[in-house]
């Protein structure tokens, strides 16, 4: 559970670092890059321990899958709330198939 919490916090920071600047298109690119790198540093402070401790319970493919699912959830919320973009039905269908892929990764065969 701690892995999921840390990865969620990590993804919130990374989503802000990657997409938060889209509302500041008049800011110089070098400033946007610098601020994004500073935010990404905070992201790494959560992501690295999440993967280090999570690897005691999950393999690398499972950790990556957990991270991708969390990323999609965080990104959907961010794009709707912060960027004010619509969440279209075809996006949700695509995301659903990624969740289906997670089933195959975590299923004991």
C-alpha cells in the first residue's frame, strides 16, 4: 500500500512538471524547463523509494504497470480540473484496455 501511495504522490508531481506549464505559454522556455526540473526532483524523492520498497513485493513489470495506471488516473483528473480539457469516451476506452493489460500482468498463470 505504501508503494501505491508514494507512486501516487510521485505522479502528481510529475504530471505538474510535465503539463503544468501549458497554462504559462508566455513564460520563457528556459524558465519552464528549470521549474519543471525542480518539480521533477521532488517527484524522484517519492518515486525512487516507492520502487525500491515496492520491489520487495512486486517485480519490475508489475511496478511499472502500477505506475502507469496511477499516471492515467492522475492525468485524467489533472487535465479535466487544471487544464479544463474534456475527457472523451475514446480516451476512456483506451485507458480501459491498459487496465485490462494490467490484469494479464498481475494474473498468476
